[in-house]
């Protein structure tokens, strides 16, 4: 397997701590989003299937957020137990969410520009791209820890380097 893209998280933390923080951040943001969905009157639409009723879109979004909480919990357990198989769903989900977020941000900004809301489109584009960059960095941290743990598992039990705290 390839070398991990990152050696540390935020230039001072270990990849293990960064992975746990990324998982906790995903859980907290998912819970906050679920609360916002049920307490505000925001209408959600889909890009392709615009004929789906808004209540169904909310239910689908909440189910996806619950799956994110489950997969993030598995990833945190995988980091703590040093099991890369438990981290694999988060690695796959994270890159898919990053790509989906990028497409969604660009599409929504273009819709704002077309409708004449230039300032809203610019702000949406700037903050959306910042969020996409942060999500991609968190994914790189978790992916780096994933590659380290998978290399350790490939070496075997007796050839592992000692774990340093």
C-alpha cells in the first residue's frame, strides 16, 4: 500500500487523535443537522429528483445522517482498537461526501447567480469551498491513519513496530 499522505494532523497532533476528532466532528455535525431539520421550516430539494416531496427528502436526509453517526462511531472504535476494517466505511463515505458537497456547493451557487442573488452566490461558494476543503483534510487524516493501520496488519503480529504513545 502507498505511503500515508499526511504524517500528522494540524502539524502537531497524531493521526490517531486527528482521526478521533474527525469522527467526533462528524457525529456532532450530524446531530446538529438533525435537530435543525426538525426544528426549522427549511425546505430541502434534490438536484435530480425535484419531484420528490420535501417531507420525503427530510426523511432521506435524516436516515443518511443516522448512517453517518453509525459509520463515524465505527471509525472511532476502529482507531481505538487499531482495526482498519472498521475504518473502511468512513474512508469510502468521506470521499463520496466530499465529492457530493463540492457538486452541491457549485450547483447551488450557480442557481443563486442565475436567480440574481450574486452576493448570496459568492458567499455560498466561498464558505462551501472552505467547508469542502476542511472535509477533504479530515478525510486525508483518517485515510493516512487507515493506511498506517492496514500496513501494520499486513506485516503480521510479530513484525509490527512497537506502538508508541
